[in-house]
């Protein structure tokens, strides 16, 4: 496929398997109002987190960030972009930004609250959405940026932020009195980040247990982040007499139900974070034990969060020798990776960094 210079990658909001590539809503010639900038989206990460954005897009409002034709949506991604035209005196052409972008080649931002290290998109349709997603990092002033780790940053900055906030939340709650923290979809990158933090900093407080597919169990064990690893078929091996917390990154109603039923009265808290098994989502009605609670990371951010996460993420990246970056370019590569993630047919050791 020959990709035009300006395109949008669209997803059917009712059927995530239906995609199409259309001429971009924003192009190099898009007129700009005073204060607006046009950016060309460069390298961005594609992970199971982006599938979550599509699967619960209506619940959280993810479809609203980047408008699309009726019935279609542009799933957000995290990555880098370059300013190619500017009508804001403090945002020069050539500046690079890190943040929340559509799977498109171009985007218009209404630059506001421009500070040395960041700016905010004040576009009217984003005003009521969670502010953290509207903030863009100015790469030249970012102390956490390392050009040699750009792919890793694109992948892990948002995922590790969620892991960090989960770690802080569980610690503040004293693990709800639990001794085991059980992570479902233990091979997902956010789960790996949380397991790293728990194992490193909370050894005396909890054991970190991973549940994953049989195919991924060996990889999960080899990371060294978990005390114990079981396949989904080994749910019965979990200690049912030890107070436990579930952190569910899978969103698989069948697996979550099996764990709830097995743990019974020993389950102290059930936390839902992602939906890597998006086709097996289901309701929580009738589950024994505490009802699962959705963890929405922006609700848990505290003052000083960016400065506190930096050193922890550097340590995690230094530990991630298991990661193999896979670069892709163009609509064909994007579609291939997107559908592989939908089908759960990806190597958990790989990290995908793409561009249109």
C-alpha cells in the first residue's frame, strides 16, 4: 500500500477489528488560528494499553480526544511529534513534543499554558477530558529524555506511570491487609512494571504472583519480577488461605471469576486496570468477594508525581534486558501490529514503535 502524506488510521467503534486508512483530517496545508500549531506525528508506541483505549473508549471518553467520522474512532497513542507550522510565538517550528496523539500523520494543537517544559492542548473538544492527556512534554527541556532510549520511553512512560501509581495506591492502603498481590495478564508491560516495583520495594509486605497464559509463563518467570508464576489453567494452585489482592490487567471475565471463586473469603480487594483480553470482557455480577474496582490512573496522581517517577523508571528500564524493540513504518505495519495485539498474538518480549 502506498500511504499518502496525510492519513488517519480509523477503527470501527462497534467492531475493533474493522479498520481503514483515509486521507488525513489535518494536512500540511490545514489553516491555523492564532495560538495553534501543526505537528507531524513521528514514532509512537503500540501496546495492549491502546487496545484498552478502544475497548472502553465510551466509558472513559477516549474516543473524544481525536474526532473522527460518525461510527469511527482514532485510538490514542503515546509518542513523539515535531512542530511543522506554528502560530504561537513561544512554540517554534522544529520543536519536538512527547504526549498523546492519534494514529495520524498530522494534528493541530491549540497551545496554551506554555511553560519551559510543557504545554497544554486547549482545543475546545478536549476541555472536559482528563487534563493529564492534554499535556505535552517539550522534549528539549525533558530531564528524563534520552535519545538512545526513545523507543523505550514511547512504550513505557505511560505504562510505567500507571504501574507506579498502582504501587503507591496499594502501599497507601497497606495492601488492604493482604499478603499476596496477584497480577492477571502478568506478561503485559504495565503488569511487569508493577511487579518490578513491588518486588524491589515491598518485599517485606507482599509476595508478587503472576497469572499468565501457558505460552508466556516461561518469559514471565525469566524476568525475575515475580515470586511465583502460574498459568491460567493453574488457578487452583493459588494459596486460598492467604489474604490476597487481585490486580487484573486482562479483563477476562472467565479468568477473573475463577480467581474470585478460588480465593473466596481470603480476597481483600479486586482492582481492574486493563483489558488485554478485550473480547472476553464481562460484567462483575455474582462474583464472590469484593466487587472489582476500576483503577483510573489520572484520579490517583499526587503533587510531585513526575519528579518521583523518574528514578524508578530509569531503574526499571535498566532491568528490562528482555525487551526487544520492533520498529514499523506505514499503514501496513501499523495494521499488522494492531491486529496482532487484538488477537493476543504478540511476543511479550517485543515492544512496538511505529510511525505513519
